[in-house]
């Protein structure tokens, strides 16, 4: 697998011919339960009174590998690089049956703390431009593991949706000297017709222009570009945000089982990019948030959501196959 840049949209795509070796792991013993016989390597854990409360592990089949250099290079007018980065599984809870909507607020708070710590830690690597935290739940959302877990990828590029948001945030700020997310929040709180719930410093709302039915955002009320900075300094994140997240997921689950959840936070400003200009005002014009995209059974085919497109067949193979396909003329 390698990363290729679309020269028109400037978004990176992961592509290549996926090996068919190995195949899916047979159902049975959970590799993330505390007593797993073949436990994966643990990277970090949040200690609890007995054992651990949340921990991060190496993804058993990582999309990104930590060794090496991205080796970004030209290919005629194109750009490509190897998939250098990190890919971790964040085990949200030691118990196999405690999901983010059924765990205690304290447990969810521990998971949020772990997420903030891991993002902060991965950003110390100067090769890393962005860290994504996401969760796919339910078979139609591409859930990978039975154990309550989220995933985290650290990449040498900023995923395209976040890049669009960063550009838009910077543009809005340059015109109005205000954060577009703060402006959205203040109008939503004033109008109150799309606010689902507010809890302390956090609000859950339905966006004005949703991409899927029941799309939901959770945002801090006070301006803050970086989730991990808040997560490690403000205690409210671990109480109010935990409760709001739990309650919001419960609401979503009255509509559908399956959903995608993604955290959008600021890129790695410890090691700013020299080519992308959004770094100068990023603390003023970006505002972290969580997006929840429910997957409705009837609508499942009409929309697929990916932070980074993943194409398990290379164009070369696809073109070859198309060329050799038997057609009617
Ligand atoms: Zn388990
Ligand atoms: Zn803001
Ligand atoms: Zn976003």
C-alpha cells in the first residue's frame, strides 16, 4: 500500500493491491480482553484501582507503519509517498460489554484522557502532521473488532476533510476575525432549534447542512483548537463531555445501531508544515469537535464516509482487468 495524491483535489489516497494472505481472524477469543492469550503489544494504559481502565495497543494489521521516512517523491506531475505513520487500537474499556453508551462517565472519561495522551505523544514525532481518532461501529459501518474500541492513525499528511475545514476556518477568520465554529455555536444556541443537548462546557447539535440523516456534532462551547490540550488540562472534559458523549450515542442508537465517529482536532503545531499556510492563525480559527455520522440501513449504499479513501485494488490492476474484460462491443 502507498499514498498517492490526487493532483486536482490535493487529497491523499491510500491505494495498492491488498494481499489476500491471512484473511480475517476467526471469531472466538477476543484479543483485547484482559485475559487474552495472545495479547497485542500495549503502548500505553490508564491505570484504574484494579488493573487498567483504557489502553492503547498496536493495530494487529496496521495501515501505517512507524519505521522509515515518508519518502515523498514526484512521479511526473503526481506525488506519492509510503504509508509511514502509526496505527493504534484504543481499547475503551477492559470489559467486553461496556460500550461508550453503556459505560460509566468515569470510564468514558478515562478513555478520553488516554486519547488525549496518545494524540499528544504522537505529535512529538516531527514526521507526523495529523492524528485522527475514529470509531466505526456496526457491521454496515465497517466495525473491525468485537471489543469496545476506537482507532487512532498518525499520518504524514492532513486528511482531506480536516484540510477543508482548516482552509475554510482560516478564510472566515481572515474576513471576520472570528472563529466560524464559535459563530455557528452562538447562532445555534440562540436559535436553539438544532441543539440536542448542552452539558457544562459542551454542546451536541445537528449541523445546519447534514451529510447524512441524524448527523451530530459535539463541540466545546469555549473556543479551543486542540482537543488534546483541553483533555489534559480541563477536568470538565472527563465529566461533562463523557456524559454528553454517552447520552448522544444513546440517542443515535434509537435510530440505528451503526455509526461512524471522528474527532477533528488541530494538526501538529509542534512541528508546523512549511508549505501549508494555516499554521499562523490556527489557534484562533480552528475549533475541535466530534462528528457522529449514523449509518442508516436503507441509506447505507448512498454514502460512504472515509477520512482517508482506502482503495484495495490499484488502478493498474483495475485498468488491466477492465481492458481484458469481455464486452459486447
Ligand atoms: Zn474483549
Ligand atoms: Zn471557536
Ligand atoms: Zn469536522
